[in-house]
């Protein structure tokens, strides 16, 4: 077979992940907080982007740059500003030259100009008004107002007046002098404070600390006993029992009966109230009272000093009922960043480019800005489209409650709106919807299906969990429902479910077993 050169044309299709497409996908799965942070970073990097809800933000690009003006033009601008400022301060009109008129530094002149007393013009320091105005007439050209009054509303930082939240270590260190006077013992106390964890417990071994510091274990025990009297009550405990005991001693409620209860917390967790009653030597009412008192204690006293950032859940989509029984959906404008492309600034700057590199940079900025605006718009439309289909599928839930929640998966939504399942998954991640029944994550509406024992429609796993909780809440203290009894009741309601599935759902909802519930409710009788 002869080898001959020839030309062939082939046409094929392939998916190329361009940077713009990757950006659009990334924006789609962002939460509104992450999206705000990303947009802010893009605005800082791209000079053609500006916030749509803040028209006054940033410098006024239409004003000429003083650095680029000639000396005569600069002097003209300064003179003009001076005339306006002086006319504002002195109430002067266009008649006469402002520079020849003295400043009105007397209280009578100020009262005549502002039609009020000098105390109202300078409320913070009325007695020094004459001194400040006199300084202006002299060589001191400092402004008449105070430094705080020169700040605009946007420069007022309220956080500067808020004290810093002390840490647990700082709080304990400030109290050392109250219980320890010796400087050497104070150093040991600081070492023990450094060994306390965030919950307020002392996890380090005392013998190791004594060996490291070169002191006896008795000295460490004595200093630890003093530190255990500090605030908050319960700190420097080595286990949960000691922590609760310290708090009870602080309240003067640590008697032998409650001490026996603290020593047998494992029996309390198992709800073996009969054995606890025998060990504590009290009757049923006293035992219940002691248990209630223990439950009011703080098992982690140190966590009150840990500042944990809590993000407030804000719905991305809001659902409201219409008078005709349908549902109206709208995007929450508070979660949508408003970004605009400054075309006028681009037209102004593009005429001053000096080489191809600057022109290429401006074109890249314009392309990036336009693509970001389009991506944000497409993200909003996609979220609204997916949320609308979810509301249509879960109409019974919005109308009647969680017991009518239908089983739903990503493929059902994706097929209904002609999108890929991965796109629906990204849209429903970290997005919330506000409904008349509360705020839910979009993924909340996607639950597995449980077959119906009567051959009808399948039941949602979330609805079944709600049914189990409702049955347990309504059970009689004299007739506690076991898992097998729950399976029978659910089967009578048309739900085909196994006993191990009921046990799994019950444990996931942190509901005790029937034996533990029987002991607890019997103690309440």
C-alpha cells in the first residue's frame, strides 16, 4: 500500500471549560455571603466595576485631577473653594471681597448669623467658642469643628467604641490576685490557667505540671483549690462530676444526697431512677427536684468566653401566598449584589492609552466586568427557576405541613426544567427559601421515598420522621410505644417501614428508647 500525503477535514464537538464558564459555575454554588465577598474582591481588582446601590461610592471620575493642573488652574480652584467656604462660614453674599471682612468671632455676631445662641452652635464646648474663633483670626488655621465633626457619616466607626470581648485566659488571669498573694504561686497559677481548655476543664496531669515546675504535688493541689473558686463557677474541673460539684458548692447546694447523684451520672444518663433513689436516700419528689437542679448547671463554663461567629440565615428566595391559592416567588434583593459596568469611564480612559499593553488590559477588564454581570444575572434566573419547580412539586407541604412532604430527587427537578442534575445540585447548596412555614434550605425538600403499604404514593422520609415524633409525643406514660409498636401504627397509616429504620430515625432525632422513656415518664408521675 502506497503512502501518499493528503488533507482531511474533521468536525467534532467537545466541552471546553473556559475561565468564564468556570466562574459561572463557581458563582452558582456560592452562598449569598460568599458571593458578596467574591464580588467585593472583583470590584477592588477591576476599575470598571462599581456598586449599583452606591452611586456616590469612590472618587468622582468626572472631576479634573489637581495634580495634572497647571499652577494657575490650581490656584483658581483653591480660590473658588475658599470663597465658597468663607461665604458659608460668615454668611457673606456676593457683595464685597470676603478676604477684607473679619471673621464673626463674637457671640452676638454668631447669634445674629445663625439666629440662635452660641451654646447651640457649639454645644460640646460653648465656653471655648471665642478662643477657637480667635485662633482662626490669628496664625492658627485649624478648622473650627472638632475632629469627630469633620468625619462623614460613612467614617463613623461604632466598633471603635465597643470593648473587646475578654478571653477565658484573660478573665482568669485578672482574678489571680484575689486568691493568691505570693509571686511564685502566681506563676504556678498562670501555668495552670494556660492548661485550661476552651470548655474550662484542666486536662493536664498535675504530677507532670509539678515535675515541670519543680514543686510538690501538694502545692499544685493547694493552688488548684484556690483557682477553682474563681469565676465562672466550675472552671479548673478535671471531669464533668467535679465541674457540677463546684457549681453546686458555689450555690451552697452540695449536700450528701446530691453528691451521690453527681457520683452516679452514668445512671442518670440511663434514666435508672429507682437505683438513684436508693443510692441518694431520697424519695421520688426530692430526686426529681435534684435532677432538675443538675440540668440547670453549665457543663462547659468556659465556652461563654469563646466568641463564635454566627451567620444569620437569610433566604435567597421568598414565597408568599396569593389570594387565588397559588404561590408568588421573588428573589430576595438583599442577597443579590448590585454591580454595574462603568462604560463612560472606559470610554474616557481608553482614549488615553499609550500602548497595546494598556489597551489589552482595559479590554480584559471590560470583558471580565461584562461577564460577571451576565453571570450574576444568569445565577439569579437559575435559582428562581429551580425554586419555582420545587414549590410546584411541594405545594401540599406549603399548604398543609410537613406530613404532606413528597419524596423528591434532583433528577425530577432537572428533567422538569431541562437542566443537568449537577446544576440543580449546585443551585440547592447553601441556598435558603423563606416560606409561610419557615426558612428551609432548598436541599430540605429532597428526601428519599418510603413505600406505601397500600400500594399508593410513596411517603417522604422527612414526613415519616415527623410522624414518628408525633406518635411518641402523644404516647401515654402508662403505655410507652416500642419500636415494634411504632412499626404497627405506621403500617396502619399506610407506611411500609422496617423496625431498624424506625430505630435509625428515632436515634437521629435524639429520642430515647422505649425503656429510657418509660423510666423518665414514670419518675414524672
